[in-house]
C-alpha cells in the first residue's frame, strides 16, 4: 500500500486508521476497485454525499458505481487530516479531486469529509462518512 501525501499529527492519528484512509483513497480512483472501496465500510455504514444518504454496503456499492457515470478518470487528493480529539476515532479530511469527464471536460473541486471509524471483528472500518463539496 502506497503512503499518501497528506499532513496529519502522528501522535493523534493512529496507523490503523491511517491505513483505512489510504486504502479508501487508493481504491476510490479505480473503477475496477469499487468492491474494495466498499470493503472499507461496515455492513451498516452510512454515507452522506451530495445531499443524499446511502445506508449499508448495498446502497454504498450502488452510489460508488453511479459516481463513475460520465467520468473517464478521477484523482482524489486528501491534503490534511484533523483528528477530532486525542483517543477518538473521528477525523476530518480536507482535499480536492480532479475529474476528466467522457465529454472532454475537466474539473477540480475541493471537499471536506468527516469520517468515523469503528473496530469490527478486529478490523477497522468506516461507520459514518459525510462529505461536502465546496
């Protein structure tokens, strides 16, 4: 797994959570890795994105597949991770994404996300993911 180029406080952001975020980011930009991306979430996870809610892995899978509609490629770039307190499993992430659309248009947009992690059967997963595009 490649180490992503984002800033964070090493004392506050534990490695087991960082690895989940790295996996999420690495798989989000590969259409063929949609199932791996969904695997970063618990079976009961919630995603709030673009004013819509996806509940559970089935709806999350549908959402990520739809997110590729009309997209040739995309590149997520998390820049900064803010841990929401010592010992917590909640973080805020600030980043941007570049999109190349199938009709030739290009767009880069900024976003912020709040992510809550939980441990399930010895594995760390995302339970709640809220993203806002700015």
